[in-house]
C-alpha cells in the first residue's frame, strides 16, 4: 500500500464557498456595484426594505415605534369611547325605568 504525501489537487476557478462582496460589505441585504461616477471601490445596492451605506438599516425599523404607539393610542381611545357609550346607555335605561315607574304610579327606588 502506498500513501501519497501530498493532498489531491483542487480544481481551479471560482470558489463558491467564499463569501461574496454583498454578504460581507452589504450585510447580506444587497449587492456590490461600481459607483456611478467610476472609481475603484464598490457601493451597496440595497434590497427592498433595507438602506444605509452597508444596507444595515431596515426601512420598517424606523416605523416600528411610532406605529406601535399609534395602534396603542387607537385601542385606548376605542376603550374609552366604549366605556362612555356604556355609561350613557346605562343612564338612559335608568331614566326610562324611572319614567315608566312614575307613569304607572309605582313607588320603586331606582
């Protein structure tokens, strides 16, 4: 049996296991493109929903707090409105019972 002291030669060409420019420079959320004015560097062309020099910011991230506060405000407003409507209806029903009792001559404490 003969053992080979050297590893088997690897095929030449592009190594697809290496990270791409978009994965390293653009946070995996964009692709590297040449700048419009020319030059040696690359700039990131961000995917939809991402922005920033390295596509590190999400567009929705800046909306999350105001949107959450708005939804909470609407929910609290609806709860307050429902409480007010329930109180008004309760007073109306109490008044109707009192008026009906007075009309028929009942002596009911309402």
